[in-house]
C-alpha cells in the first residue's frame, strides 16, 4: 500500500498515507467521528499512477482521535524609546486525525 495523497485543511496542505496520524487546526466533531478531507492529488507507487485535480472527487477519510490545545504562542509588541511593551498569548485548538482510507 504505497498510496500517498495531498490533502488540504485549515489553509495548509499535508502529504499523507493510510494509517498516518496528523495534527491539524481545529475541526468540528467528536472523538471517533469520520471526516472527509479535500484531496488535491493522489500518488500510487505500485501502479505508477498519478491523479491531479482541483479538488478531486475522491475524498480522503480520516477519523478524529482527539481534540486538544497546542503549545502556547507568545505575542510581544515593543516600541523603542517610549517604554511601550505588551505581551499576549494564546493556545491554538488542534485536532489529531488518523487517516483511514485513501
């Protein structure tokens, strides 16, 4: 099973194959729910076949493993010579997916 796919979610693209686990930006759904990801291209090494499209009709199916938060992102604003400093931050919500079927 050397089939790879390029999927797009959250404004980013990921190269995946079956049984891969990826962490993406937050997707709605509960743990165990199936999600269809937008497929941009599929590569098959065994049959030497490549499919391109924008987007393809065949969807990659993934299962939500867990919902969580990522590492804290620190945002600092600073202006020299006027003693202005402001530090803020947040933790992005993330979703861990397992690729079920390509």
